[in-house]
């Protein structure tokens, strides 16, 4: 009963955030298994060197198996898309970050359609191939946004470190806790 009353008090966006946060916690448990499968897949790809054989078979089957771990993973980036951003973040970085979330979420969603086609659930080959190409462009766009956000964050941190160095130029900067924390970040 208390949960029901709590949800009545929350705005619909807060409820969506809370529900997506719970879904994210649940879905993150497959992360470790996906990473193990990724190591097996890429190790097999390296060992096969593009030649037919057991290693290439392991690569292909592991690639398909990994798709299962990524089912509904688009929810993670959907949650990040609607979550508030830290105060003081420049608008360009906010927009790039939200674009990354939207593109990555779209990629992961469309990639599931491609997997459905490969398993035989979705039969339309032409649509599946088109969706596969679109999903790769979304992944490329998300990667570009991620790169730009990271560069922007490094630039912001560097500028703030330089400003702090000027402020504490007379003392030992490595003994200053604020400088040490920013350097560590």
C-alpha cells in the first residue's frame, strides 16, 4: 500500500525513471556473461584468422549467443536518456550525451531485429538487412558522440585543473586535496 501511495506522489517521469532503474539493475547481471562470451568470440576470431574450422564455428555461434545477453539492453540507454544531467554540464555536452544514449538505444533495439532474423523468427530478409545497416549507422553515430563527450569532459577537467593550479601556485599543489581529487578524476 505504501508503494502505491508513493507512486501517486511521484510524477510520471519519476515513475518511469524508477521503473527503468529497476530494469537496469536486473539487466546488468548479464553483463559479466556477455563479456566472457565476447572474450571467447574475439579469441576464436583471432585463432581462426578467417579460415573455416572449429575456431570460426565457435566465433559465429558465440556471436549469436551474445545477442541473447543484449536483449532489452536498450533500456539502459533509454533510462540514461530520460535521466537528469549533472548541474553545470555545458549544453553541448548534454546534447551530445543524450544523442549518444538515443543512438545507442536505437542500435541495440534494431540489433535485436537482426538477431530475430538470424534465428529465423523474423523472415523478411530485405527488411532485416536494411535494419542491420541502419543499426550500424546508429552505432557509428553513438561512438562519435561518445568520443566527442569524452574529449569535452577532458577539456573541461583540464581547464579546471589549470585554474586551480593558478589559484594555489604558491603552495604545493600535490598536497592540495581539491587538486588531488581532480587529478585522480
